[in-house]
């Protein structure tokens, strides 16, 4: 039973990517990270915008 669940998640999960963006705080100067899961066709647009 577990093999079917894993196989199903692998086929559905290929359409999404986890992206991590680093940003620097203006007040303290410390770096922070923002993680999101987005569709793979929107990854390039995600990193192009600021």
C-alpha cells in the first residue's frame, strides 16, 4: 500500500519546485530566507522579480 502512495506523490510532485530566496534586512543587516513551493513553469519569473 505504501508504495502506491509514494509513486502517486512522485508523479504529482514533479510539477512543483521549492525555491529559496535570500534577503537582507535594512534595519539590522541580517540575512533572512524565504521558502516557497511554486509550479516549475513560474520559477524563472519568481527569480526575475524583486
